[in-house]
């Protein structure tokens, strides 16, 4: 055991070849959210406190509906990536796979439901 090379000690503990792509996706979604969140806040703030009918009329316009849908979708995609990294770092064993699948289903389900709600109002 004392004569193991550095390569032999590293076999099986190396790169899964997906870390760079995951980091790149998180960086792109962060930049997208950096642009979308302020626009969404100012857009949402303009209609905050109005009656239900005025809010529905506001979101039937294409630009506010598109900004809201993109913000919801990208937020949940970014959430999925962040929570997946968290689970991969701190959870081990078979619970890791189950939590990643559950979190992925929850994230895409919530994103789909949010976009569907905006589309339902817009159309």
C-alpha cells in the first residue's frame, strides 16, 4: 500500500467531466437573472397595488407577460442547478440520486406551472 503512485490514488476520484459545463450554465443563468430581475421588479412594481382587473389587463400585453415568464423559468432553472450542486456536495449514497430526481421534478414542475399561469393570463 505504501508504494501507490499518485495516479493510482486518484483513479476513481477524478473529474466526472461535467463540472465545467455545470459552472458555465450557472454563470449564464446568473447573467440572465442579473438582467431580468431588475426589469421584472420595476415592471411588477408599476402594477403593484392595483385592482385584479388592471393587473390582468397589464399582463395581457406581450412584453410584461414575456418578462414575467422568462424570469420565472430562468429562476427555477438556476435554482435547480444550485440545489443540485448542494446535494452533490453534502448528500451521499442512494439518497443523493433520489433527492436530485425529486428536486429536478419539483423545479421543472414549478417553472412549468408558473409559465402556464402567465400564459393563461396573457392569452
